[in-house]
C-alpha cells in the first residue's frame, strides 16, 4: 500500500454500513484505480475490565491481502493532543502533532503548511515537499513525494486519518 504514489481514504461508514461483526472499516484505495489496498479500524482494548475505557483508542491500519497489520495510531495527551504512530512491531515511528510531524527522537521532520483550496502541504526541514492531503467528495487524497521513505509515508497516512 505504501508503495503507491497516491492513496484515497474513503469516508468512515455509517452504522448501517458496518460489517457483520459491527466493526467499521475505513477503506484505503489506490487513488488512480480505486482498487482496495487496505483499511483502518478501531482496535478494541484488551480484556473487558471496568477501567478499559480509560485506555487510549487505537486505530489499526491493515493491508487487504491476509489483513496484516501495517501500523497503529494512538491518541496521546501531553502538552497538547498528538497521535503516536507505531509500526507492526510496536516500534515508535513518528508523532503527529497539530502543525508538525516528529521522528522517533522528537525532532521535527515535517511541517504542515496550508495549501490552495484547503489542502495540507507537508514540507521537510530543507523545504522539500514530502506529500499533500486534499479533501474531495470521495474522501481524503494522500499524495506522496517520490523520495518519501516508508516511515514518512506511514506518518502522512496517520495525519490523514486524524484529519
């Protein structure tokens, strides 16, 4: 999925559109062909303890083929809301904040700038463009720069999911 140059995040389904298990999946498709590539869904907290509602909500992103986990996005409250992105092996990849994306060491690697027609532009420290997010009636289009590495692409997709 992350090899594609552009993805389209379909809107969240309504309650009537949820699957037989009641789980709602937000489909991620190829922006050019609309072929399904993956989906995002909310992960249930482990166990059914009375305090499980205190645990942060986790959004899991899976690929379509055999549904392997690609990465997770978890909301974290600190000096402001942020979203922590972890790979399938639970290693910290990035932190998505309101106007920036930080790497696993806390260094700002991308800044979010307002683009034309309400788009979000993600620019690196040297001013290069890493990707864009654009709203459309079909969903949110995520376009990656050719040089963007897989971890940057995960962070941009996470930013699109929280947008």
